[in-house]
C-alpha cells in the first residue's frame, strides 16, 4: 500500500538542515508501523517538518521520488493500464482506500483531461498540508506520464490554491511555465492527445493481476476505515444520489438511523458531511468543469438555485459568479 511506503520514503528525503533527532523519525516510524498505523507516522512526520521549517520545499523533493512503477500495487495498476484515460478513471474510483486527506476528481472535456484535488475529509486543512499534497500528487502524476507515455510531457496548466511559496521558481522544472497560485482549486490540465496513447508498461495479464489485488485491498480496507471517512468517500463517489441520507445509508448497507448514530459517534452528522462535500464539489463544477450555477446546484442536490447561492455565500463569503471571476482575475494577473 502507498500509505505504508510513504513514511519510509519521506524519511529518506528530509533535508539535511532539519535535525533527524529533533524530528525523531525512527521512533515515529517504528512505533506506528508496529501498531499498523502508518498514516499516523506519515502525518506526524509532515507536521514535524513544517513546524521546523514552514516554508520547506519537501513536497517537491519528495515528489521526485514518486515514480509509479517503483511503488505499490495501486501504482502498478495505473502503469499497466492500456491508456491514461483508463488509469485516471481507476484512480478516481479507488484512490480513497489509500486513506489520503484529499480526493481526486477527474474531468474530460474541451480537448483536455483535468485532475482536481479536493479536501472534503476535514473542515480546515493548513496551507502547508494542502501544499504538500498538491506538490506530491501532481509530481506523481507527471512522473507517471513521463515514464509510461512521453518523457518530454508537460501539463497544459497547473493551479494551486495557496500563495506562491519562496521556492516557486523550482516548480518550473516539474510543472512547466503555466503555473498559477492563489486559485480556487489545486488543478492540473493535460492535453487529450495523451489520453489514448498505449502506455509503455501496458500488459493485460499483469494489469488484471494487479487490479484484482488492488480491488481485494479495496474490499479489505473498507472494513477498517474510519466510518466518517468511508461515508464521505461513498458520498463523493456516488453523488448526487448519495446527497440523500437514505441513498447513502443503502450504499453503506445500514439503515438511515444507523448512519446517523455512527456519524454521531465521530462528532458528525449527515448534514455536516454532505455540506463538506458540497463545498468542495462546488469548486470542481464551477471551476474545473466550467458548469453553470443552475447545473451545479442540481448536481449538489439543491432544490432551488437561490438555495445553492445562499449556501455558497455562507461557505465562501462571496457569490458563485464573483468566485469564478476572482479566480480568472488571479490567473490573468499572473500571466501579465
């Protein structure tokens, strides 16, 4: 599993100027690996790094190590897939089992593919956490395309939802020149010409073998994920149907009452997790897919356009149209 490999890889690329003793890397990894809580080790390690150096570029350095063919079965499923579109669709459906704090949303339209990272699992995530996730996830994607399709691949555009870091110049070597900060979404756009090219590592037999192993892991991990995490993942994967509590409960094979009780134990409610998901999905519909406000409201389960606008104003302190306009203004300003 990727989550088991990440802490070990991360410990190898921690900058020399950070004290390994102060971070206590070996203790964190050995303790949490022994208890089967690799995600905890990974998260604690990241917190320690950014606490010691808030402007650390560890995400970019770590991203250079994330070559899919050298990682886990999930990565090998992607690299043995017949083409990039198939790999994207598989990743969107099954990535949640990795236990990451983000969810990838894939879109195909207007001659390009795009992958957005949304953060529906927590109400608030620090900028350093979002920055690390975006740097590593997009580096992993770019490394995979360069390794399996075209060594000179460059994305059409990459946007980030945080301010330009001090080391922004380093982004060019990985992400190219079309990089924009302070945008509405962490988003990468790819020309459709790459979608259907046969991957160098395509092998039907190996792909099916890794896919079966990966799907077994999906079924196994479903039983061990925190219930709130699982409920949010299922809501995202099967919306708009699952924005109805009865439909989500059915997907989870429990009653509506059981759904509410189990969420209550985690300090959550159905309305709470559905609003978290609506907030993040709204950005993908309006910015990534460039859909209308009416269509977005419908997909997010709002009975009226005005209801969606009120929700959006509460969440973002602005209207949907002003939100879109501001995102475009930031991009145009950076181009200028």
